[in-house]
C-alpha cells in the first residue's frame, strides 16, 4: 500500500463545485480568527454534486502549503461512525452479531468483568456503565514505543482486554449515556472477532473499497514511522495535529489519540484519516439507505441506527450516531431526524435526511495545541449558514 508521504491525488467519481461566497467567506474568516490553521468543508444537497470550500494552510510551519480538496486529516472520533458503526451495521445485517449480544459472549476475555454483561446496544448508545476515558496508553506504551508487528499488536489488544476487565462501571448499565472512548475500543475488538478480520482490513475491503473512498483509511504506526522519517514538517497533503510532549514530536500522518497509538494506530474509537470527499462517500451510503435507495447498508438497519434511542433518559444518542439537541453543533435548523458526530481534532459530520443535506467539516484545530477551543462556537454557526444557503428556501 502506498504510503501517504507520497503525493496525494484526489480520486472521485463526483464532480466538484464551489460553495456559495458566503460559506467560503465564513471559512476564510475562521482561519483569520484562529479557529484552525485550515479546513475543508464539503456539502452535498439533494443528491446533487458535492460542493467544497478550502481555506487556510496545513500548518504555520509550512505557510506555502495551502489546504486543497485532497488534504488528508486525522478524523479522530469520526472513526466511530465511519468505521466502527458502519462495520457493526454490516455485521448485523449479515447475521454475524446482534444488538442484544452480550460483550462477554463475543469477547470471552471479559467474562466476569463488570462490563461483561453490557450488550452491543449498550456500547453503541454509550450506556454500558464504562467511564468516558482512561489513559490506558500509559500502561500499554509507557515509553511511547508503539506496536508495529502483528504479534505486538495482538499483545496490545490482549492487554487492553485485561484493562477493560478490571475497569469498574461508574453507573448502572442503561440508566444514562456517558460518551465513552472505552466502549468503542471494545467495539473495535467486537468487529474483529465477529468478522475474523483486523479492523483496518475489514474497513478497507468491506467499506472503503466498495464505496470508492480512495483516501479514507487507517494509518498503522509502522506506516506513520515512514511518514515521519520523510520530513519533520507537513508534506504530501497531510494536515499535522499537535506538537505532542509525550511523543516529543509534531504529529503528522500519525494518529493524535494516545490510546489509539498504543494499539498500533488502529482502534474502534480513533485512527481513521481521510479527505472530505472520502468521508462523503460513507455518509452518502448511510443517507441513500435511510431514504430507501440502493446502498451498501440495509435501509431498516440504518433507520434503527440513526434514530434517537428513547429508552435512555435524557440521551441524544442513536446507535453510534448523535442526534440534534438544544446545544447541538449542528445548529438550530437540522431536523430531528438528523444524525452526526464530532471529532476531537476539529472534524464533524452532520446529515439531515429530510433535506438530503450532508455537511462534512475537516480541520486540524489542535495544531499546534489542543488548548484552542474556538471551534465550539464556530460549528453551529457554519451549520446554520450552510443550511440557510442550501436548504433554507426549499
């Protein structure tokens, strides 16, 4: 497989159009205001051609390298819906696992663990009782030395299972939703056990390749090492993330999330990289299925996965997807049937199936530091603007 350090060429069957001047100006102003060094916004409305806006630079360290439609970003938690949730949906429609399956039946290493009785449904709805986050990487890769061989990766996964086995639940299963990376780390292993394939291979062969999402993929740590050795500054169209004190280097083409890095760069909660167009390839498959059109995914399963789960009091979560709430990053106009997700590095997806509107925002707002949180206010504003420009008159 070609390393991402090589020049990137956008491969797509979709013609590209420019967004409205108002949307482009909003993205440009966000760069000027320091929301992020650069970004790509992709919009598709009513099944028409994709519209793209690009703004800013890959990095302050490389002011001559402008963001383009082929810029690759660390997608962070967009890995959850794009890779893990899509994989679980496929496995369920093929009968390889079920929402009611207890995790300990799929991952017997968790038998007798506090989280063992949690179901696939519990993990997808963030209602398993697990905490949101733990710094497992400190025990899995204490010296920031990451697994790069298959044997080392297998041992890292077994170590993760031991940590999950020891993890106490912090609330009663099903009584609330608490967004949990740990639950999706477990779901990544569920995909592997249910399919008999490594998560990155399953994603490549069963999701990205059929959807022609050419530049949507995991970058294992052994490939990240090649990227890093090529140049200490951004190159090849990859947007850098943080100047990481733990690893002692600027991260570029190397997963930002520490727990994902400690598992070799491939995990159920983070690790995916891609372009805005390649993300649209997956969201488009979900939208087509939702509306009953031919798709990789089954329409009934998509309807179930994108519906808010009413059994959990006060939760906005569907099955791995979020839905709009009063303070949603989707703004004020997206319908109640909409579904989306955020990524820590400065990425987001929102899909309004009623309006056939897909919005993908990719940025590296954590560059050079994660302390920059200006994107919180920008996200709802840009979604409101896109909705007004594209769907407001319909």
